[in-house]
């Protein structure tokens, strides 16, 4: 786990933002020098290991602390796949924060070339074609282990047919540093 102190701060910011919106008493998040620097993040909420919300930024347009706070609120209350989080669910959710690296545009000769260059478990992928756009974080490789399967699901998420390919398609990859509340809880229990 990289930079555990930063991870603790980001997780506290995410949980604190959600708790404050629900008008619950939450501890104030500690400070960290990285919070003022522009960054792109995703905040993922899980409930009993099931996805409960996931929203993020692909470009570093806001300071890290603000990006995490806003993405946490969006994941909890504005993810269109789920109803807004209720106060009764707050203690049952687990929070994950992913800090994205800069994306790297891939110049590929076609789908087979792309599949050969994807690194399962490492690469997050952004697919764009016209108005169609989608991304999968590297964590999605846990459930879609084969590159062809991963790419087919990403195309579906973008609203494209699985077999679709176009020279106008733009593919970029990125990596993440992620922190989860459950990892910190496990490491504290092992002390």
C-alpha cells in the first residue's frame, strides 16, 4: 500500500463528506500537503462487497482534497445506477479511493494489438469514440480477467457493440494508487 498516511487522509475526507451530507457526526479529516495539488480520483462505495456507487474524474482539474470530497458525494448520492445513500446505510458502506496517474494515449493498429498491449490488473482504460465514452479502473480486472472480455464489457459500458472497432476510437490507459478502509482495518487488527 503506497503512502498510507495520504490514504488515511483521503478515506477520511471521503467518508466525512458523505457523513456531513447525511447530517451525521463525523471526525474532521487530518491535513496533508498533497491535498492542494490537482489530481484525478475515483471514489468507490461498497456494501457487503457489492458495488454501491462509483464516480470519479479522469483529468486533474481540482485540488486532490476537493476532488475526493466531490467524487465521494457523487458516488453516494448521484450515481445513476443506485438510489441516493440513506443515513441507515452509512455504517455499512466501505470506502475506496483511487488516485489516477496521468493517462497515456495508445496508438494501436487494431483490436488485437490493443488486447496484446493491455496489462491485466495494472491498466485502467478509457475508451472514446464520438460521444461514446467509458472507463474501467484497474480493479475491474478482478472480475473481468481476460483482456478480450474486459474490452468487450468496456465497449458495452460506452454504448457500443462488443464487436465494434473504428479508426476514430481513442484508447488511453492509466494506473491507480488505491486505498480501502478494509485494508487499513485489516492492517490495524494484525498489529
